[in-house]
C-alpha cells in the first residue's frame, strides 16, 4: 500500500536506532500520514523515547533512514524529562511567551497583540492569575500546563510528546488531552508516547506498539489486542553484551 | 582616587551582571577557574614585552578565550559536563602559566598581578575597563533573551533556534573579558569577588531578574565606594577592601534578606485564603 509522498508526514525505511551498537529500535518500516494522531505504546525500554529523539535529530540512526516532510523548525518536541531549571527567576508569562520565539526571534520585542495572544493562551490552559508567578512556585501539573501553552504558541505542524501525562492527575490530563484533540482537529500531526492504554483506546485513532521493534502499527483497536500486548511485554529488556551482529534482511520486516 | 571610583563604577556595571548570570547558571566557581586560566596568557605577555598593559591584557584575553571555548566545546559535544571540562582546561592552563613564569626565573611583581592596583589605575587601564564594560552592556542587551533561555531551558532553545551556541560562547567570552578588566583593578584573585558577591546578595533580596540585576550593580558600586574610602583612610590595599565590603553586604543580606537564613521567619505574613 503506497500512499502519495505529499500526504505523508514521516516515512521510516529500515530505521534502526540504538546506543553503543545495541539496537533500541530495530528495522522500523512504515509511514505516518499527515494529520495522524498516533499513540506510541510499549513497555519501558521499548525504544519509544529513542524514536522521538531520532526524529528531532538528537541521535543518529545506526542503520536505515527516515524522511520528514515537515521542516525542522515546524516540529515541536516535549521531552519526557524537562531540562527546565525551575529555580531560575522567570515568570509564567515569560516562559509561555518564549513559544513565540519563531515569530519574535531572539531580539525583537512583543507587540501588544502578541502579549494579548500569550495571555489568551495562558487562559486557555487554565493558568489565569498565575502569569506573574515565578515558575518555581508552580505545581507539577501547572508547570505541564505552562509547557503546553508554550507548545500552542509554537504553532507547529508536527508535535512529538514524550509521556506528557507522567505524574499528572486525571483532571489535568483530561484538559491537556482536549488540547491535543484540538490540534488533531486543526490537521496537525501528533506522536505521543503514552502508557495509559485506556486513554489510548478512547482518544487515539492510531497506535504504534513498540518493543524494540514494531509489534504492530495501525488502527488502535487492531493494535492493542491482548495477544500483541503480551508479545510486547515478553521482549526482554536487558542488553545482551555478546549479541551477534544483526544480519536480518531489511525487506523481511515491512509492516 | 577619582580614577579608582570611575573604575569601580565601570566594573560594577559590566562585571556584576555577568556574575549574576554565572550564579544563576550555577557556575559561580567557574569565574574562579577562569581567572586562573588567564594567568599563562598574561605571563607570556609579560615574558615577551615586560610589564606592559597591552601585552598582558591581550595575552590574558587570548588564554581565557581559548580555555573557555575549549571547555564550552567539550561540554556541548562530549558526555562531560561544563564543570568537569572547565576544571580540566583551567588546570592545564594554570600549570602552563606557572611553568612560563618560572622559565623567566625572576620574581615579577606578583603582588601586582594577584591583587591589582585600583588606586594606581592609569588612563590606559581605565579606558580598557570602560571599553570592556561598554562592550559587555551592549552584548548583554543583545543576548539577553537567548541567554536567559539558555540558562533556564537550554533544550528548548536548541529546538527553536540556532542561537544556543551564540549565547553560550558569547557569554563565556564576556566572562573572560570582564575577568581581565577586573584583574587590572582588583587582581586575578579578587576579580571574581566583585562578580559573585553582589550577585549572591541580590539573589537573596529580589525575585525578578531585572530587579536582581539592578540591585547587584548597586551593591557592587556601593562596595566599591566603601572599599576605596576605607582603603584610603586606613591605608590598606584597595582590591581586598572592596571585595571585603561586598562580602559584608553579602553577610548582611544572608541574615536579613527574604531568601536568606532567617528570611522565612522574618517575613512571615498571615497566609491567604487561596
């Protein structure tokens, strides 16, 4: 099944990623169409974060390649472990306003309409009244809302979210999922790493089940079957120090 | 005396904001390390041209920039963090500096290099300090936003912009320049004092970055005035007197400021309903 190139956001060709020659993601084939809302599922160590990091160019493929139909600056990435130094004296408003970076640049000032836009976005994620608080005084959920507000202002075509609901309560999670569904309705492409299978089933039309290699990729109800989940769980997570060189033929693995 | 005062004002305006960013990046000790890294350059300049301002300044800047760039490169591209890479390069630089000085086999006026001579500032040194301060203020105004983002969320900056290395390396160069200007007035060992002590005091009082910057500059200049006066009347060296004044300001802040030792108890207000 070949789709026209223009309707694809990402194409994987025999993509193998890993650390120190040991693969974390093996021989990944497939394509993600534009406007897809894909949940990336799988046990810890399945290579989910590795895959997202590869897409933003943070680690190089050991083998194979991927093609992005989206320009690098139109990709937004929400890392799992935020590097944000919350002790730094920056207000919520300033942090969220940094989402406008691409329009304002490193040196330009914010216009009045852009200030209003930032305020409206802060209101949209439910942080009104906290604009002038230092980010260090926010709770975990509030900080995640602020990071989502920044994502909204970034206005990107492709969004890569790595476990956005880790240690976030269910009410905040529901609010943030509503934002993701908004983005989906606007035609953006979204890949989100999630562990909550029930939420994946409810909100995500497509699912990529990873366990060091693709277990299944397609419509969520067909992917998240008991048998496939069990297979994903069974994949060992330990690195075999003396693993032989992989000679699998690339074409065998097409999904 | 008037020259010394002008020198202190220039240092407070230029070096102290740099010190505050060092502090907020948790790199306070980096200033100390960098000041050692400057030594071989200044020593080479001295070897080649004697006790000349220009040669020692250029040498110091070159040595400092080389170390800062090498450390920055290693921090960005290897698994070593900035503190480790800097420690490695500054120690190499310091060792080289001591070797170079001993090659000459004669005791240069080490006290001058170590403790500076703010009361003996000549016009050339003053112009140099003022020039570096002007450059620093312009560069900070330009780099402010990338630098703030590089400090509190570097991975986001790398994602949205190519300015991350500009902010990082530009900042390191500013650190070196200001250490060299501080070293003329206060000496290599004391130059870091005027960067870090007022910055640490201001951090204890203020919550906003702009207020912190203004307060740090004010404290630095105040310490300069007090230090100079006490040095003049009590006949003690000016550099240590200035840094010691800044140290007293820091101790006072530590006891009285909201962020200090007793801040939580001193500023206790009844809590709000929500």
